[in-house]
């Protein structure tokens, strides 16, 4: 499964090429990281104020909004995902 992480304004958007069980696992991993980022090496998930999931055709996107006084990093969010996800799902 492929996914792409990009910065859009002050938000970070993670786009998945497919809406499937693996994409759902990734979304759940982001939620886990937000709740217990102490386990994540970058701690970037602690900066997430809100996350919104949208489906469009066969694709799925998660929009991460930072806390008002912080900024999100694409690289650090990528590190969080790689840390939280099983090896078979990583890009």
C-alpha cells in the first residue's frame, strides 16, 4: 500500500492510494500516537489538535491540524507512522 505525506498550509495531509483495511490500520495508528506519543521517537503526534478523514472515490486522506501554537513536520509525522506501523504496511 502506498501513501503520501504533504504539507498544505499549516496542516499535514496523508493520502492513501486505496481505501482498504491497511489504510484503516494506519489511521488507527495515528490516533494511538496522538493518545500516547510518549512511545513515538519524534513526539510529533502530540502537536496534532485535530484529525479529519475524507474518502474520495478510491482514495482516502487524513488531514492533521496542529495545535494553535505549534507546527507539524512532514518528516516527523513520517517517522511516527514508520514507528507505529507493522513492517508489511510501510512504504
